């Protein structure tokens, strides 16, 4: 955003003034009838946010530091005042600046046919240093209508002349209808007119490498049907016009209307490259890094993440990379690990890793959520969770059994002198209803090895920044109740200690067969954002979610999806659930290991999950590969 030093300049320059200026010194004004510059900058940020682009205002110091890092000596430090001029070494078709060689191009011809939005995306994947400057100046509609009127009159005269001579001027075929269409759109206020300048600058270490880069850029422009030319003897002006300085020193302008201009915006497939955030890998379409914060409340309704991919597609690796990236930003992690894949990683980070199995010595008290209630409106939910857990252990509770256990649980909690456990409920149940079905079944869960696991005071804590629970040695029968106990207890702990944390539940498809767990996970997904948490669900079978109504609700709750390689039948289910295009479905069916379709709010980006070497080493060694 630029403001004039002279407060007398109030309005944006129009095409008439730009084309008829009497000298070569550019004048640019960006104050709008006296509106403060900072207010205009905030307005611009809001408009960018609405189209999914996140920005920030740089003060004088930050702007100077940025320019110094980009263009200063050694690409670091601030640019020293007064040293910009002498640093240039001019040549006919290039220049040398700070020991680096640059050459620039002006786009003087655009594609002459209908094109799709985002046609400039290949520039984002250019292999080398490339600076792109697109200068857009709004023009007065009345002036443009007058110019188009004269142009249409000339074109009609040309058509009449060609008809009389019998010749066909192929250069003007289709020009007159296009001009009439634009004129009518401007007259109806459906379009606006803009003066657009488009500059490209590449940089290299030496002249030979610069020539090679220039050939590569010309080839890329040919594929996009662009015609770039070099502004000989004006390389300094072209270089500065390509830099983010807001100055158009060449003024090589073309007139474009709104519909044509918006196709040049490079945000059709956003790289999601925020200044701070989690590192997710790189964008396969553009080659750019994919960095964004799932806890960004302006962008996402919640921080929940769903990872779906078939076995061997890298879903656990992707989930671990999210937790690790969050760990580097001070975001905690709690992992439910059914395959013992994360133990080495957690220990290497100085975290705590607990084994939940018969005889392990680790235990979590089923009644903790009732003993450490956080919100006054939640005891009913917590009591219901305890009854659901007992029902899971006993097969299912009918209405009478549930009412009996409700009364007994409330009584045990109210009169307990020490720390009540599940065995206390069984004893009271045996006294009141001896030999009942629930009492007989519950006895097995509160005695012996199972009792030491499910009916003992909690002896683990969440003091570490990252905590894991190994569920591998639990039998299939014990996994659902153990996971429900863990999730319920962790949910209570998250509410007591409110700070950003990822709660990762791997192989969640094994748990969704149990209705109480599905209901609990839905409530957890909907409310975890309130307490600063992020629920990460990992599964290899999308059908586990979409076979039930509760599962479908759970699948569509997360704001962020990582969809990996899928069979055709599963990819079709995802297409219906998430409105995927046929091209995106084809991508899922042919995706290789580590390839995912990242759905982050409105953005859908093909990414390859790739983490820094130290993260990769931690994940791979932890998994024993």
C-alpha cells in the first residue's frame, strides 16, 4: 500500500493521465480521498481474508528488514540508505546487483483465446529465482467507453473495407464481437476496466546460468501462450517494477476487463503458506511449501483433523508429522497408539509413554470424570459416559439396569471417603441386587488382572508436553472399553488444563462399531475447540464412518481432511461426502505412498507429506522401519 508524500494528490491516476504524461518520472498515488493509509491496509487485509489469503501489515522496521533479507548484501540485514543506486551494473539485456545477475521480461501479448482461471499456476513451479510483478490500476468507466466506441467504429470501417476488397484480415476476426461484448458489459456496469502491466525477472549467480534460466522461462511462457520481450537498456526499471515496491517504472500497460483480470490471480490453488503454522509437506501442483495453523479460528471452524487412507498409504506417518510439527510450536500431544508405533518418537522428545495392559501396573480410574467435574452443566454427561462404559463391559444395559446403576453410582460418589473405583459400584450393586446379570458380569472387570487395570486409582499424568498410551497388548475385547475410559479421562483433563493440544486416536475405525464410543467421539469433536484442543482421527476404511448416521456426522465435523490412496468404491463414498471432483477422485485412486488430498476449509490441495530429516528419523525409527 502506497501513500503520497504530497497530500495534495487525492485520486488514483487514470489511463488518460498515464498515457499522456509529459515526462518519464512515474507518479503514483494510493490515498483515497484522504482515507488514512493504515485504514486502507486493514481493508485490503479483510478482502484478502475473504478469498483465503492471509496477510499482515508490516511497520517501517519490519518492511526494511524484509527488503534487506530479499535484496540486501548477502540477502540479510537492512538495505543501507543511498547504496541502491551505485550497486547496479548496467548491461544491454541484463544487470548486476549485489553480485547477482538479473534479466527482465515484459509480457506484451496475452493468450488470444478463452482460458481457465489459474492459468498462471506454472509460474509458481518455476525452478529458480523468479520475481513476478503485476500492476493493476482501475480506469474510469466513462473514459473507457469513449475509447471503445472509437475502437468499434474503426473495426467496423475495417470490416467494410475488407468486404469491398474481398480480402480477409485474419488478425481482426473475432475482434469486433469481443469489443462489442466488453462495451456492453461496461455500459451495464457488469465489468470494470483496468490498466495491467506484467513483468518477469529472473536471477542467477553468473551470466551463463542466467541465459539457461531465461530459456527455461521462455519455454514456460510459450506453454502459457504468453509472449515476453526484454526491455533492452531498461533493465533497472524492469527489475524494480518486478520487486514488491508498488512502482511501475516502465508502464507497459494493457487494458483488461474484470473477467480477464481475475484469471491472472495466482490464488486459485493456494499454497497455504502462512508465516507461522504447522508444516504439512509440499504442494504437488505448484511445488510450494504447505504451511498453515489448524488452530486459526478465522479460517477454520475447529482444529479437528481426519486422516483417511488405505493400509500402507502413510496415514500414521502423516498424523505423526502433524503432532511433531505442533510440538515444535509448543502445542502438546496426546496419542492413543493401538499398534505401538509412536513409543520411540515420544520418548525421544522427552515425553511419557504408558502401556495399558493387564499386569502393566498402569491404571486409569473409570470414575475420575465424576470426581473432577469442571463445568457445572456437565455432570449429567459425565455420569452418562460412566454408564455407557459399564454397558460396554456388560454387553448392553436395559432401562431397568441403567436406572439401578445410575442410583448406585450417585450413592457411591456421594458417600465415598477415599477415592472411589469401579469395584465400589460393584459391591453396592451386589448388596442391592445380588446375583443380577450386571453384577455377575461386572465382577470379572473389577477383580484379578482386569481389576488392576480398570478398577484402580489413576497412576498416570499428563505433565509431559507429549504423552502416549500403548494399547497394542490389549485383547480385542478390552480395546473398546479401554479407549472409552482413556478418551473420557483425557477429555476431563483437557477441560481442567486448557491449552492447545492434539488428541490423536489411531485406527479409530475399530472403535466406531461401538455406539457409545461413536456418541462420545461426536460430543468430543463438537466441543474440544472450546478447550483449545484438536481431535485427530485416523482410519483406513471410510466405510466405518459412512455406514452409520453417527459415523457420517463424525467424518464431516473436522475442518481439515487428509485423504490418501483409496480403492474406487471408497473414493466414490468420499466424493459424495465431500463433493470431490472427478479429477480429485482419480487422484485418490492413483495416489502413491505419502500423497494426500488436503482439504482445509475451502482449499483443496494435492500434497506430498514430507517432513524435515530429524522428524523423519524420529517417525521411521519409532515405527521400526
